[in-house]
C-alpha cells in the first residue's frame, strides 16, 4: 500500500508535524489552522456561497448556502458521482439535479453540526481545495472540476485503505455526510427499498393532517 | 389540526414555558432550585422537587419538540433532536456519539430499552467506591418505583424479525437471551423511537416527569444554554445562561441570570463535566471530567434469505447477556448483545462504503439485519475511560482512547455477532470494519476477523450511552460527588445524571439514571424543606 503522504519526486516536504497530524480529528490541529488563511490568500473561496444563480446551482436559486463555499460545491460535484455510483440517475439532466439537491442537503445538514465540527470540516475542505495539499494529500493533479469520477474513486479508495487513521477518518467524513444526505432523503428512499412510514399510521396521526 | 397530547394541552393550559429565542432583553429569575438539563435525570428531579412544593426552574439548551414535530423523518430529527446534528464524535473522530439535545434529552430519542442496573455492577460500586447504600437490595424499591412511573415492562408483542434473528442465533448456539423491558404505553409497534415517538406511547421524560413538573408550577426555559455557575464565597449564587436563536444553534446576546438556593446539574456525561469545568468549580483532586465511559459499540450486518424490514417494529426487544459478565465483573471485557433499527440514513451512516458497492449494500436494506455489541467499560484496571475537557470556545469534548483490553473485547464481539448471524441463517455477513468484506460462511468470517487491524477509524465505533466524568464515591480524593450526587466541595450543588456513574452500567442506562435521580431528589427535597 502506498503512503499518501509520500510526495511526488522533486518536491520538498511540506511542513507538517506528522505526529500531531496523526493525533487529531477530522482536520484537527493538523497544519490546518493556517490552511484557511493560506486558502484565502491564494484565491480559494472562503465564504459561504450564499445564493447561486439558477445556472450555477442547476437547480434551485432560492437555496441559500450557509456553509459550503463555491469551491466546496465543486468538490462535492466531483466526489458525489464516485460516492453514489449507480444510485445516481443516468440522464445528464436528472443526474445534475440530484447532485445539486444532495449538495444542498449536505449544506443544510452541516448547518446543524455546530461550530466545532464545522471548523473541522472547514479545514478538511480547505485542505482538499487548496492546490498544494490537493496534490500532496489527495494526490490529485487536476482541480476538482477536472477530476474524473475514476480519479475521484481512486482518491476515495486511497483514503479508505490508508494505514493512516486521519485519512480513514477523512474518507468516513466525506462518504458519511454524502450517503446520509442522499439515502435519508425521501425522494431516494426507494433506492434502499424503504417504503417510508407505514401509510396507515400516517393517516391516523394528527401531525400529518393538513390544517 | 388538533392535538390532544400532554404537551399541547399543557401549553394551552398556561404552563410556564419560555422559548429562549423569544427573549428580547436580559433578565433575572429566581427559584428554590435551578435544574440544568431536562433528560432522565433533570426531568425526574424537577417532578419530585416541584411536587414537594419547591419552586423549580428547568434549563434546556435544546428546543421543545413534541408530537406535532415527530413525523418519522430521519434527516429532520437527526438535525434537530441530536447533539451536533448527529455529527458528535470523540476528540479524534473515531467514535460516533448518539446523544439527545432537546426537551427530554436522550429519553426523547432512545430506543426505549429499560434495564435495572445489574446487581454485579451495583455490588462492584459498593466494594470499589464505598457506596454501601447502593446495594441491589437498597436500590430495588427505587427501580420498582421508576418502572411504574415510566410504564416499563417486558415487550409483550412478538419481536420484529431484526430482533428475532438475534434470538434464533442465540437459541441455535445455546446462548441465553431475554425479552427487553420497554417504557411504552399503548405502543403502535411502528419503529420510530429514535426520531421522536410519533404516537406519544414512549414514556420518556417528555411524556411523564416534564409534564409532571410543569403541572406543579415549575418553569421551563428551552433554547437556553447554561454557560457557567457563578460562585459567591463557598456557594453557587447564580447560573449564567445565554438564549439561543430559533435555529437552536446560534447563541444570541441575551443573557438570563438564574438564582437559587440549590443547583442540580443534569446535563449529561459530556455536558455536566463541561459546565462544571467552564465554571471553574473547586476540583482539588482533579477528578472532574475523568473516568468517562461510553459502552463502546461495534456492529455487524447480515443479508438474510427472508425480508427483515429492519426499519419497522419496536427497535429493541431481544438481548443477550451471555457474554456480559461471563468472565466476572472485572475480568475480560464483557459485552451485551442487542439489535439496532435500520432506517436508510442510519444505515447509510453505519455501513461504510461508496460507489456501486455501497449502492448494492443499501439496495438490500429490506433483507438486512444487524447486531450490536455494547462493551462494558470501567471495571478493569486497563479500562480507565476517557476524559471530558473544554475546547477553546468552552464547548465540551470527550477524548476516549481505546485500550488493548477493550480492543480484545471488541474483536471477541465481532466473532460472536458473526457466529450468531450465520447460526440464524444469514447468507452473508459483514463486520463494520474498513477491512471487512461480505463473508458467506462463519469459517470465512472467523478467519477474516483474525486478521482485522483493530485500530481507531478502521473499526467503526459508536456510543449511545455516555456515563461518568462526575463520578460518585465516598472518598473525595477519588470522586466528584458522594453517593447522593452531592458535590464534595460545593454544598449547594448536586449532580443528577449518568455522569455520576463510577463505571459504565453494563446495560442501557436510562432506568439507572431515573432511579438514582429519584432517590437523590427525594433526599434533596427533604433536605431543602427542613
């Protein structure tokens, strides 16, 4: 198994305290306290994307992103086809819609995570979005919009099978928030053969009755 | 739309319930007793004290959700009813923490399993922590009382297939199994206990002690975060609290000062040590936040030949204690075997994977069955638990390193769970470990488990039971509170939740919390009325 921390030849080792890297959580202390700053200086989007135009979201211009930045959205647009695989519809239009709505629910879910986990996710996403760390840590040469599903899958497999716990944890964080937001959504329940709450109970309970 | 439930009626009748999000200016209020937390411990304490005639203020950081909000939807419920939107983990991210954050606390979202504290656990506390008054005989009437109050009894309907497979496997292998007592009244057997009971059948704090306290003139603030207890000389003078916005997560700049003669902290085994640490209360022997226990949980899933529909029916109705105390109370790590409900989001969060493989895993959810093992931590010298400390922003976090002793127990649990599932006729079994494939025979699974790397993150770990951190004991050098939950150093402070357990319980802890809180509140009422 290759070690994802091994740098491509000819590159200097980036400064990181490997031991603290291994000790910490999602992004943890890592060297990520500084990454957000670096990301800002290097032109990464660092503020929530807010309302995107209908063309950009390809879906619902009314949704207001509160956590994910424009770069994070591109990250998930590249990752979701690899994470969700054949659960995504084939036709391009439907596929784009499902991806866009899943990204929105990921944003909505993270809203409720609270500051501590948001900080860790911010660090993880910044790490993946910033060129130098995307190359060294994720070992992806292209920016996310140019990453193929096959390459995204390779990245996920590397983090999953890595002997470094932090990468396993990053793998779990990315796949878990995506899988939960996708499979937990009513319109996707059929993909797990879940018929939803029993209809007889819905009929009988007052909270489902229209006023 | 008309609601006849206990909460809607109470609000209509003029209960003193204040939503922090509606406050527009700072204010001060006063009562005989201020209680922080509205779960198993806080609710019980509030009802008993209010019924004794004391004036009571309850403080809850989460919001008040009840029947009108409980629509059997996972995403909404996980976002609103659970700590950190169901994303809470231990410090290194290796253990997912399932914990309630709403009026009723974890009792609003638990799976209703209602066990007495095992005799072996109580006897261990008597011996190890000088808690003679907590012997099984002495505690029996308190368990009985709470079983009546919360309508607890062994589940009478047939278990769903998800649970019955645990029974079948145990039968085949000659392992003991029992029916789980549940705290329900008129249960519809739907399977949605974990997302807020839609029918009000669950007799958690929300349907019992909270209404009981409010009927007796208690005041409930929800959406109000307890920031710190403020000492004046050697006593606590006030609780400083901050109102939360209506999203439930954003603090506002409105502060509420609550004064009282006595303060009861029941904010959970993470929240209570957190509040005491933030308040910088006396802790001369540095015991606060230490010895935190979690019943580390690992899991196995199986593909069964028949439809299981693991999302329907009472989520937990069968358990096995075959391995819980097998090697003695303080021998090799024992574990209780239970079953989790599997709805789509829960399954997608528990079963690791991505891509077409994951699509296939989840497409077979109706045939999926799962067993979980709850490891009994805190009884052995190599199981000293975790530590609650504060982040820079003052929020509490739990660091829980897994010792080799626990890893051994977790590996043994993997063997047991796979063996049980194959014995019950599973076609394939997969352990919740990043190294695990689907195995089609017990021999294959066994060989694979032999080679599993037992490390954080590779083993998928969970906890739904947080305990300890304000441990009780007779010796102040080794504990935070005495056997009545009274703080060793601060005379007008008690702790009434799972944080006072000196070890884990070895069973789902809600009844242990209810019973100790009832006992300690009865004493506190007498003390304050004297």
